[in-house]
């Protein structure tokens, strides 16, 4: 039921967004990116067991507000056969002003070959200037078959000319009896060299002892280019 509610929200928001743009014609453009990471960490938790990860996303843009796409990454978890994560994505952007927008997104997340972590993700992300306020809801958090929500606040600073200093702090509330709510934090400094954006980032959680090493402090190097 939650899945259908999410699609209805996206569809209705798309109608509002297109109406705000008047008679703007769909662009039907393709876009995407490819990233290479020394370690894949999501919301403070390791997804590749400290191994490198190759990720890619591809989007079909129906216009300036609505798009559908697919994202994929290799993964590695202890005592799991899930070694690849593919997400089917849809998102709608609602512009309030040139410097403020709301992005409503839904992802159907599939893992191969085991599928123990399959689920869906609902995102409500508010961006204004270089700030962002995020809500993320997970139907099968870390393969526990329990729900979890995350609230986060982020800010990007322009430093040293062309460098970007990106910071984010999140608060997670898994509906799991043996896991306490916890904070996750990420800070990263990067710059674009040619067509590639290079970044070094540090991540960690406030309750690392309950994750058996998956929520420790990690330093990550990454390179990303748009297609």
C-alpha cells in the first residue's frame, strides 16, 4: 500500500510541477553519471565491507521536473549473498523559487543474488540555496525487514575558489529492538578537475559498537563524471 501511495504522490506532484511551468514541452533527454569509490558507505554504514565500489546512474528526463531512472552498485555484506544493488527510481522536482525546490523521490531497491535486503525507499528532500533538509523512509532497513526513518540536514560551502566542502548530519530511528537510534555524519572536500569530480570524505556513526564494524569511522576517496 505504501508503494502505491508513493506513486500517487509523485504523479500528483508531477501534475503540479508541469502546471507551474505552463506548456513546457518534455525534453526526453538522457543523463547519467559513473562513480568509482574506495569504499561504499551509505548514511554512515558500510555497504561494500571496506572494498571499492563502481556505481552508475541513468535517467530519462520527461521534462525539467519529472524523470525515471536506474542506479546500480556492487555491494558486499557479511553472511549475505547480496552482491549487487539496483534501484529503479522516479522523482519529481517542485520549484518554489530559483533558489528553493522540493524533490519527491521513490526507489524500488533490488539486491542480487540473495534479495534479503529488497525494499523501497521514499525521499522528501528540500533544497534552498546551499542548504538541504532531508527525510528518508526505508521499508527494509539493512535487511532486517523492519522500517527506519532518517532526518538529515546538510550544507555545501564554497572554499578555496573551486572547492566544495559538503557536510551532512543525519538522525536514524530503525524500528529494530536491538538497535538504538543513532546519528550519522559525513564531511567531504572535493573539486572538479576536467570532467571528473574528485572528493575525499570522512563518515561515522554515534553508535558504531552496535554495527559490528559497519558503522565505524571511514575515509573514502571517490571520482565521479557525468555521461
